[in-house]
C-alpha cells in the first residue's frame, strides 16, 4: 500500500489530494501505467512523479516507504 500526495489540476482527475493504492511494482513507469488504468484522463496530462522530494524519471526504482507525489508542470519566477 502506498500513499501519493496529489497537487494542482491532478486533484480534479484523482478526486483527492491524497491517493492510497495497492502497488507492488518497482518503477515509476509501472506506477504511471497503474494510475493511467485507474484514471484514463491522467494519461493525456503532463505531470511529474516525485520520489522522496526528487523528480523521478520513468526508469527510477521506487524504494519501500518512499514519499510520493504527483505534480503538474510548473514555472517559477
């Protein structure tokens, strides 16, 4: 079981700012595939997966007890 913090417009798609799910895979790509199955609209969006406060590429391994977040694109100034 993992808990994912959800931010911005992504909360509208998932319907919550904290999403909990069973996840037994190992990579960010596998997590995204599971999320896209559960929330098809998410597959059309650009977003970042953050693992332990670092943007993670699709091939990154998700360690046990990792802190996870989904972030929409952002810009700063």
